[in-house]
C-alpha cells in the first residue's frame, strides 16, 4: 500500500514503543501496533483513474458545501478520519499561486471552519482550498507556483480530518453541479460538473 511521504513521522513513535511495552504489557504492545497501523492506513495514497472530461472532486469524503459566492460556485468536501486525505487537481493546468492563510482549528464540517487555517492553490480558472480541521494541524501542499499539473494529479494532503473546496469558474452555475450535499465522492474520479475549464 502506498502512503504519503511523511506518514512515518506519525506512525514511528507508537510502532517503536511497541517493543519496550512488550516487557510491561502485551495489551500495551498490541495497542501501540494497532495505533501505528491505523496511522499508516490513514495516510494511504491509492492510485486513481481520472476521467478525461469534467471538473473532478479534489477530495475523498462527503459533499458538505454547495453555495454561490458572488458569480462563482463553491463545492466543499468534508474528509473524516476514515477517508483518504490526499487531495487532487480537479482539472489540469498551471499553478499560479500557493498561499498559506493562518486561522482557527474548528471542526471542518461546521460553518465556523470558514475561519480555519487554509492553503489556497490558485489556477487560471479555478481555485482549490485545503482547510485544516479540529485535529488537522498540518497542511502539506506538494505543488508550487509554476508547476504544470495533469487532471487528477496530487496537490497535497492534510493530516487528521479536514475539508477541501474548489471555487469554480464564473461559467459554472449551481444548476451545472452534478453532485448533492451528503453525497460521497472520490478525489480525482468523481465529476462535480461537466462544464469545461481552460487548462492554461
């Protein structure tokens, strides 16, 4: 199973502790091994097969936000601890900016999460925002300004519960959205809308 690059920094402590705990408590050893295994599973990074058309979901999870913001539509996907937390580009194109915005750490499914810590990844026609949650204290972007990405390529990951939003171009209307609130989606595979977006 492929995992994200920094997964071992979180999984190593309980796995290393499992040995010494064996002298004190077999149950403690099992708990440490289970914790390390659960962390590695959380940081799994499966391959995906992006469709050739449409704007794709940036995250695995459930659609938690579909709303109009001025002349644009925002679609947000809430990731709980059982979901894959690697985020992907909804459409290919050049990264114009990667900006970190400090903020709070409210539950990512709540309205207050709009004020949470974020990383904004800007493209010519749309934007992706990675949002930290109550337990997510680390947002790890993989890209930088000037990078050329393919549809469905990895953008980064967020540690331990979070949300990923895509702010769609003005040409996309709410009526064009093909998913609904509460629907489960997959990063780089589920089509949010068939509307075309320029990739450059």
